[in-house]
């Protein structure tokens, strides 16, 4: 875990290594592949702040679309 944002989030929200991997994977599934991008940072912070890490992936994708973090591709 080399990314400062992920380290900070894991400390602030008590995330395990598995949680951090899940978080990164969920954001990647949302179409944000650059872990160092501003979009990645905004989405990761939002997911942690709102305690959405345990939300099913499909529901999280819809939530991120509703909040304007990702565009609806349909």
C-alpha cells in the first residue's frame, strides 16, 4: 500500500488491507483506473465518509452516478 490517500483513509476509518483492496477495486469498477487521480480521491473519500464500503457493488455504482461521481453510460 504505497498510495498516501489509501494509507490516510485506512488510518482514519480503520480499514483493513482487505477493505483497502475492496475500495480500490470498487472504484476501478466505476471506471476510474488512475489511483493517483483526483476522481479516485474524491470517490474513495466519499465512500469512506458515507460508510458505503459494505454496499453491494451495483448499488454503489448507482449511488456514485446519482451523486455525479461517474457518468451513466446507458
